[in-house]
């Protein structure tokens, strides 16, 4: 049975480091060798700094997969579903490789990042890096709890990991990322009740509005969808706030056994329902990037050097 990468379903940490690489031409064999080593490197540093609760995840870009692993491809892997509508824009900015590093120590994340970069050497270019952090009790910088409806316990695996439907890639996960930049000055101009109407839940106690009291354009209505059988389209969010005093936002990350749920949620947010009720939260935050990846199982990485 394939062993998943531990970072996919890991519990939340205090610090995150996201490294985004583009590969240099002709280095595919070398890069495959590096990727096969990274799970063991996470194990080594995780044991050395056991109190840090270090985890990691290696993700291959949808646009790069066929160059790196030309003989086999996850069944549903496709580029990021970029879309624009009504003045809102969800851009696609493809990257070849994403490595997520998370722990409860920023210095351990930094050390891990240095070792990853050293292993890759000149086979890749580091085109973006971002540090995330836990804010208060797991809140976004808007002040609302992030990922309230995330699956818990072993249900995470059922939601986030590919199973027997694609046996060559069982234990893997479809990953989507977006870097959102918040306009907190505009957001804080709203009183708390107006903010709660935008989200669809209370700010302090994190209680969801009754269905009859949710505005049709609130974030919950647009992002919490059900399939044709009435079952929730669940994704596992591994998002973290980022920024400093001049720039703030959310590094959004979705992990799921299928990419279809994320795409339908994104379309619901930006294009709205049949009455064109788009997600009101998009008036206060802007997606600056968007990329699709697949995080193969640890077994796959080690067997495909």
C-alpha cells in the first residue's frame, strides 16, 4: 500500500515555508533523484528537532508533470482553472515544483529550506518563497477562523488522498494554491456585523449562521457546496496567513482526492449562483496567483528516481 506524504494530512503548525521552483531544461533525472530523497530528509530533521513537529510535502506542477514523469500521469491532473468574471480575476501562474515545509519552529523551517535548495543546486530556480504563520487561534487576518469545516482525524485521509480509483497514484493528493492579498483597510471599515454577513458566521464565537439568515453572497454559501447526491464537496485546507505591516494575505492550499471540487468551488465564488451572487469576500481580497499540482505518495517518489 502506498504511503502518503505526511505533510498532506498533518495537523496545523505555527510556522510555514512555501518554496516555489521552476526547473531548468534537461535536469529531469537529477530532479527526480532529489525528490526521492526529500521524504527521508524531512524524517531526519524531524527526528533531530522532534519538538518542532516538522512535516513537509513535495508537489509537482500540472504543467511540468509529463516532463518529469512521462510514463504515467494522475488521471485527473490538469492545469489551474483560471477564470475571470464580473471584475473578479482568478489567475493561473504555473510553477514546476512546490515544497511545503511546516513546523512549530521558524528556524527549523529555514534550515530545511536551505538543505532543500542545496540538494536542488542549479537544477531549478527558486522563483518565489513565502513564510506563513498561525494567527491567534487559527484565524485568517480578517479575524475569522480559517478552515472551520476541515475534516478531522482519519476523515482527512478519505477527503484528501486518492484511493483505489487511480491505483498507480493512491496515497497522492491534488493540490491547488492561491496567494490572496487582503485589503484590510477596506475590511476594517466594516463593523463586525457587516463582516459576519460577508462570511456567514460570527466572528468571535465562530458560530455559523442559520441557513435562512445566510446572505446568498456570503462566503460560506459560495464555498460550501454539495454534489448531485447532496453530499458535501469536501476539501482539506492547509492554508496559512502571511505578510507584514504593509502587506497581508492568505496562502490558500487545497488538498483533495479530486481536483473537481476545488474547481467547482472556485467557479461558485467568482461566477456565483443562478442569480449571479458572487462571493462577497472577493471585494476585500484579491487572488494574485493560482497553480495546480499533484503531491504523489512517498512510495511513488522513492520508486521513480
